[in-house]
C-alpha cells in the first residue's frame, strides 16, 4: 500500500480567514508554536480569525533550533498535550520542531510560514540539528502538515535576508534533483513525478526572481511576488514530498551541512550557502551554460557566488570540500563525488569571480 500526501495551502493577504473552516474539522482547540518574532508578526491576525470559533490554549516559543531536545520540551507542555491541534508559526526551524512534536504526540498540525525561506511548511521532511548547531539528520514524518496558510502580507513584512536566501535555496532544487536521479535506470512513479516538478523550478525562479525581489523591496503584493513565494515554499515542497533525502539534495546541501561544522565570523543563512553550493555543483558537473546563467542571476541579486560570500577563503576551500564530501547528500549521485572534485570546482568557480568588481 502506498499513501502519498501532497500539500494543500491557502495563499493571500487574507489567508488566515480560511483557518476556522479548514481547521475546525479537526477539533476546537489549538496551541501556537513558533519563534518570538514570527509569533509577534502572525499571532494577532491568526487569533482574530479564530475568535468565537477555535480556542487558542497558549502560545509557546519553539526553542532556539530544530532539535529533538526542543521538540521534547514542547511535548511536555500541558497545553500542547491537551490541544486538539498544533499551529506552527515561523520559519523552517520553528516549523520543523513543531512538526516533530506533533508527530510524537499524534496531533494534526497546520503551518503558518512567516518567512519565504524554504519548503518546511508543506513537507514531511524535518531537518534536525544537534544542540551545538551542527547538522544531525533528516527525519521524516508520516505526512506533511494538513494545510498551510501563507499570509502574503505577513511574508511581505518579514526580514529581507530570509526572502533573498529563500530564492537562493529554491534555486538548488532543479539542479540537485535532476543530478541525483540521472543515474537511475528505472525511476518509480512518484520519484519521477518529483523530478518532473523539479525540472522547471530553477528556470522559473531565474525568470521571475528579480521581479519578485523588487516587489518585496517596494512593499507590494504582486503576481510575481506570489509566484516566487509559491516556487520557494510550494513547488520545492512538492518535490521534497516525492523524493527521499538522498534524492532531494546533492552538492549544494552537502556544502551547507559541511559549513555548519565550522564556526564563522557570523551566521550564514541556509539558503545563501546552498545557493553557493549549487554553483559548485554545476561547475563540478560541467553544466557550464546553466552555471553561467545562474551565476549572472546571483550577481544581479547579490546572492552568494564566491567563497567570501559564505565566510570562506582560498585557505579554507580544502576544509570546506572535505566536510562536504562526507555528507549523505552525495549518496545518490550518477557518479562518485570526491573531495578533489568538489575542491576543484570551488577553485574554478572562484577563478570566475577573481576579477569581479
């Protein structure tokens, strides 16, 4: 028996108005779980939509990272145990922590992304870290959230860096997935469907990403903005729900996961580092036409395309490649990806930017 779940979602400035009608079928009480800033951004409108229809038993900070320990702390809260459902509010780490807790407690979960940063709100995938911030594992729920409510007004007023990095993260999907499945002789239906959906994701972002970014910067909700939000959150999420982790990522995410193992001068957002790693993948694999097109886009939007953009240098290139070469993201590849291949691609990509002003 195969049970395949795909995300359902509502998008718009009035998306929260749909909450009682959709969530009311699952009970009468809920708790809100999220980050401090994300709850402040979304909770007033969310509570207003629930007035007289759904009771909010409490609002709780998810922790400070997506860890099993943070999820366990949430599971021990009496109001969380008593609630009929969980409302997960925020970015990827907050949502993933709530998703883990909801799975352990066997409660329906609904997601309310306040950032356009990744596909966590619509997937069964949970990216888990150790308490020290280093990558732990990818953990899967039985199904994604029952419904996702994307309030475009909330997203429009989120920090710019997360929207910007979200575009960078989503750019990886097409290139990483198609690289991962290339070596398969027989592709099962659902995996093939995921590859087909992924096959246009990056191209769409290259086409609409700049206009979406300009709309965000000018504070306007436009069709281009909504398209980019759906590409970042929904399209990539559809792909993730069709593919297991080793097919769903490759060199781009291996670079990021290796990057977390070393302290840097500041925090570098997931999507920003993955974006740089995707350029490394395209360089390593000899996809120069696609690489140059993405590189031009990254330069235009000031997305990471050089070692310095992710806190690295020529002196640390070998270390970065070494960490990346050990990651599970490379397990499913059309050929064996080695440390030397990654390092060579890093240096080749760096050479392209050497004379950039």
